């Protein structure tokens, strides 16, 4: 008996914690269980060929909102080429309406509901030991095709977290991937749009076990570990001890990502966080809206003022990457209200600002209330909102345009100095991104793929058409942003010629070789090598400070020293 656990991830860099956890939990059957990860970007024929050659007797798919259509198509074709393979599905996308899923997908024999570790272990035992069919009826947490119709045994009892087995065996195979980890399950909150609110049985792994498992990641120096805990800091002692352990055993490489409730941050937690190495941890914070009526309706009771104060306190430390989320399409939030929410969150200056759109998930309270809200959404996953009582589809389209501009010009981090200055030309940040998005559509740029350089050119065109003063200042800001990220081999068309400063630049590097002032860690290199490894740009505006003041401003970019939060090279003004 061969059982194959199959995951179809959104990207190659991702790992699927669920299938690794299922296999690890079934140690007694590990020789009979294999695991394969694919991505939705792969050709289906490649996946079909791989599964066909493996010819599993039992095939189990992990199903999520981002892969369910892809998985369904795979299943239909797999059933044709491997008709005797028994197919099971599990995951949040099939757990809450399994009967309907089985009706829509006749090729699937059964569905595992909720937490799958114990259920899968019992299923593995059933198949490996080739038990009588009646044995299926005794397994909790499954829905399957019985002799006389669909049988649903209901959700299984939740597991003691300490019973889970560390999911990863050989970490060397994950050197270029994000590893996911959980120290708790369940959520103490009841946000109406979220499936986590369905599971109220919040429980934690013991701290000793968590530390033991984190030690494995740290010793292997994996690039990034993402905690999937729904609200990591919902218990202060738990969060403090883990953060303290991570700091005490920092290897200088591994980054840890946490989804937290900003309003729950305590003074002790903030004080600890602010002492950490920049880049050691990053925080994702769901703000969703600043509209009080909206927050009350979706059962989020923390005030934006409290969240903002905590975010600002972390920000002042200057060492933590913060990722803030907003959701468009929530009840009682119209276009004007959302713009206000956007501006208030934008003012907190997060490293990332994700503008998402409401997804009406099966099993959520939002799904039940969709009719009351006049909420129409896509029939197909991700079940994204199309309109509500407060937002028209036209409004949604406009917000989609804003979202795209924010992703390109803010979240990429490639235009940070330029955009910071440009935003000041507008009444507020939302108005800028809205206007830039409208410009893209007007010119037909929104339907095309553009290089980084072309994105700068479009922004220049946008500013020029608006009749923006000091266009030369913005051109130099863009040059600053370009060279902050990388030592460009080819200068863009709008960059000033460097020929007038050629002798000064050469003299600078020759001076650094003889008597280093700025490049003290380059002693083993020649002046020519230094020039290739760094970049010296002569600006005629004070772009380093973002001021519209003309003068002579030589700025050196050192790419050996990068900001761990932005990945920009160190920039400093030098004397020539």
C-alpha cells in the first residue's frame, strides 16, 4: 500500500506545512507514505506524469482557496489515468461543505475534516492494514461515500499540540524556501470574514517543545520561518518567551515572521522587540479598517487609535519590518470611508501596506450575512467581493487600480524616496495612488508588462503632464532610488551625464585606496575594483534628505552594507 500526500502551492518558495505534519505524525507508516509538492505555475501534464509514475493506491490532496480549481482539474484527469487510485481531499476549502464538494467532484472518495493528523493516521492504518470497509465508519473527522450515500462523522476532537511531531526531516532541502511553523492553533477572536473564528479551541505547544524545535531552524540557518499562529501574541508569556529565545539564539541569518494583534502588544513585548537585530523578526498586523462602525460589525473591537499607538511605538525602534493589512468591501465602508482608512494606515509608514479585497468564505459569518450586506461575490474562488450596499463594482475597479499602484510604487520598495516626496504634491496618499492608477488606464499602460526603468519613466510622464514643479528634483530622486537598490550598469535616459565629474570620481576612489575614510572594509581591493563594487553619484539637489535644495551633493552607495529592512545599499554624503 502506497499513500501519496500531494500539495499544490502558490509559489515554489512556499512549503505546505499540512502535508509535512500529516506524514510526520504517522511515523509507524512512514515507509508507506510519500510526499510531493507542486505549484499552480507548473504545467498540469508535468504533475500528471509524476503522479502516474508513482501510481499511489491512495492519493490525498491539500485544498485551499488558491488551488482548489487547479486541484479539481488534476483530480478529474488523474482519475482517468489511475482509475483504481482512491482519492481523498482535506484542508479549509473542502472541510466546511464536504457533501457539496463530493457531489461536484465524483472522482473523490472522501474528505478529511478540520485538523487532519489523527484522522489521517487512522486512515493510513485502515488502508495499510487493508481493514474491512466498515472500519471507515469508526473514523472521526471524515466525510465519504458510504454504501447507502454520503457519511459524515463530523469534525474530530482537537489535538493536544504537544502530540504533534516536528514536520521537517532534512532541512538542507529547504535552503531556498520559506518554512512554516505553528506554536498554537485556534483563535480567541471572532472576525466575521475569517474561518479561524470557527475554531474557538485555542491551545498552545509547550514552550520547552517550541524552543527545542526552533533550535533546529536556528542551527540550520534557514532563511525564513513563518509562524502560522493566527494571533501569535494573544498570550503574553508565550510570545515573550519565544521572542526572547529567538533573540538569545540569533544566528544573524534567520528571519521570523509573526501575525500579531497590535492592540495586544504589551510594554514588555515592545521593549523586547526594540532591542532585536534589524531583520530578526517581522510583524504582520491586520488593521482591515479604521471605520468604527465597520470594525464593530466585523467583530473587531480594538480601536484604531490603540493599534496606531502600538504600531508607532514599534516603528520608533527603527528595527522591525511591519506589514499592515486593509480589506476593501467590508460592511459600512464606502469609497470615501476606505480612502480615509487607507490614509490613516499609510501615515503609519509600514514597510508593506497590503490592500486586499473581501473574500466571502464558506463557513464564515460573513457568508451567512452576505445577503444582508448586499454583498455579491465571485462564484469561483477566491470568492472575491464584486459589490456591496456601500461599494459599487465601479468603486471596486478603482480600488483595484489603487492596489496595483501601491504594490508597484510602495510595496516594491524600489521608489521609496521618490514616492515619499511626490505624495506631498497631493492632498493625501490615496489621492496620489488613485490619480496615478487613472493615468495608467488612460494611457493604456495598465494592460502591459513594464520593466523597472519603464515604471520610472511612466511616473515622470505622469508628473510632467501634471505640470509638477521641480521635475529635475524628481529625476534625481529616481536616480537615488535606482542606485540605492543596485549598481546599475546602464544609466537611464533621464540621468545627467557623469563626464564633468569623471576626474573627481576617480580621485575619490584613489584617495580611498591610499587613505580610506568611507570604504574602510575594501583594503584588499584596487581603486578600480572599489568603483565597480560601489557607486558614487553627484546630485545637484539634496535628495539624501529629500529636500528641494540645490547644491553639490556627492553620495556614495555601499552595497556591502545594506539596510536589512529595505535591502537598500548604505548611502552617505561624501566630501570630494
